[in-house]
């Protein structure tokens, strides 16, 4: 694999340059202020950018019925029972929402994408929404998953304190995205031979934490990744992007953690030197025992499995029940899934259901006839590279990359 297509390898290169004073975008002084604020437990807030967009009435625009979502502050987690009876893709009405601040309302007819920076051969370039849609399009099926998906299980299952949004496993979605390759737009803008990093910047309100205005959400990509498979998406499951999912245009970065797929894209800076942001230095890094003081870069997402029913659900006793679920891994397709209905004492191989479009995830099912009483379900997946879900996830203070087998209680009545 090309090193600069791998997120963790890229991050290590950039971190070394940043620590040596050879990268721009976020100073070490601001990092120290932010770290001190985080230690004091100060929460983040939003600061509107004048003229950037119209603010919505609340942090999330679309309806959030309790049978489909669990609301977590500015975020909304999909309930897995909401996928029961659905197809391979997650319908837009139940696709999870991850907001750092709030969903902006942006008029596509007034929107434009501004591309600038020292990594271009010529001056800045702007593209309107209409101009973007006239370029050759491509459709991909890809996963978007929050890096903290499964975070709550560090506490509830492993008894470890972590900080951040208490996702269970609903911070993931698979959709069919249509748009223009980022490579098409960059080459049209006149990408220079000296280009090093590509920094996409969102139009959501600035994020402020501990008195430090971190600006809009942004996270760089190396030029190699930007030219490889990244999409400027304007459609989701055959419809224009909804506001909560990045209208009018967002990035979709296959194989990388969700924060890389910047929503409400407004600007792209092409730099001629490495660039770092708070979303590389303070957030989305592994801190804690066994990790270096400056934090450890992410590898790709880990293997996970989920049942399509709620924890604590009631199921009929004495009748054959078809348990259904999905498993996924950013390292490749799922090879097989084993299921236990007795807390891990015995395991059976689940049946595959359908294919794995885009290697996004694998649906599966298994039959079970429960006796009356309490039961504990477990699902354990193995991907094509041999990665298998462990019994215990490796701890980190921010609760990222939870991959352990989740204990799923149900009661048969």
C-alpha cells in the first residue's frame, strides 16, 4: 500500500514535522491552551461565522423520532432496531448525525467552492454548485463512521472512564454517494507539483472550547489520498444531500475515520508544506496508558458487529427467532461472523445475507429458539485480513476505536 494512502502513516509523518516546527495550521501554544482547558473540563461552544450560512433552529434539522434515534446533545445516534427490515443502505431518515456545533442551512444556488493555496499553479479558483454538477460524476457506496462509535462500552462494559459523546454502536451509516472526484476538481484548479496537503474546510459555525476559537471543522489529506478515491458528494441514496448530512456538498473519504469526510464544504486550501489542525493534534488521537504523550495517530477503523435489535429487548420464548445483524471493518470485507446466545459459552457460525457492496459491511442472520428468561447475545466478526473482535478493547482516554465483542442482553417472555 502507498504509505500516504494510509491514515496512520500519514499522521505520523505530519506529527513529526509539526513537533519539529515544520508544519503550519495550528500552533503548539494554542495546543497547550486547549489541553489546559480540556483538563479543566470546559465544554465547547459554537461561534457563527457572519455570512457563512443561516443557522438552523436547533443543532439538528431533521426529525429525530425516539424509535429511530437516541439524541446525544448536538448528535443523534441511530438505533439498531431501526435497521430491522431495511436493505443494505441506511435510509436517510435514520442515518446518524455527528455535529461539532449545529447544522447550517446553505442555499445551493448561492454556494460556491473556493480552492486556493500555494500548492496551485495559478491563483484561486471558485466553482458554483451548477458548475460542479456539470463535471463528470461518479457513484460509490461507502461507510461513514464516527471514530468514537462504541465509546460508551468502555465505561458500561469495561468500567473505564472516557470523555466524549457516549455513542453505543449507532454512529455509523452506509450510503450510496454521488458526486465528483476531488482529483477532477484539483486538476481543474491547476494542482502544482509542489502541492503537499489538501485542507478541506467546512461552513459550519466555528468551534470554541476552553476559550479558544478553533475555527471551522477541518482536517488535512495528503495529496496522494486526495487524488486517489475521495469524492465531493452532492447526492446521498439518490437524492440531494440533506442539510444534516452536508448540503450542498461534502467530502466522502473511503477507509478513513468520519471526521475526514468534512460536511458543508466551503473551501479547500492546497498547501506546499505540511499542515496540522486541532482535529489532528488534540482530537482524534489516542491518549493514555501505552500511548505517547503527544498522542498516537489513528490506524483505520476497527472490526465491529451489531444486532438489529435494542439492548434489553423482549423476544418471544419457545418460538424460533431469526436474529439479524451487521458486521464491518475498514480493513476489508468480513470473512465470517460467529454468534453466541448464551453469553459466550458456545458459538455458531452466522449465515451471510446478500453481498457486501463497496465492502462497507456484511449482513448476517442466525436462528435461535430461546427459553424463557434472561439471555446475553454476542456477535464476533473476522475480516479478510484476519482481524477478529477481541473480548476487551484497548483503552484510550478519548474512547476511540472500541472493537470488543459487545454483550447484548435480551429477555425471552
